[in-house]
């Protein structure tokens, strides 16, 4: 089985985050492929945590949350790579 992690980095953009997660979770994967979505919240106060928890209860690809509190897109991307569980 091939697995992939879709990393979505966010910083105070809740509406855009919801739209990105919704469309990613609607993907239909071919047989033998699975995926998860990892949201990396780059805000110091972890303000996307509750939105991700709310969305995680819905249907679709698995959804996880990670906090990277030091605002810096490179740090958020690196955390996404470090926290990924997929092959890709």
C-alpha cells in the first residue's frame, strides 16, 4: 500500500484552511493508495487547533494537527515533513 501525507501549513486563515481541508478530504484515491492530511498551524497561539478538531470529526481522509508556534513558513514546512507518516 502506498501512503501519502498532504501537508497544509496555515497562519490565521481559517476560511481558506477549511476550504483546503474540505477539498483535500474529498479526493477519491485509487486502490492501493491511502492518504492523510496534516495541518501545521504556524500561529503562536495555535488558533487553528479547534477548527481542525471540528473538521476531523467529518468524513474523508484522516486529518491530524501539529503546532509550529514560531511564525516562519520554513519551520512549518519542516515540521510537516517531520510529522508526516506517509511514504510521500
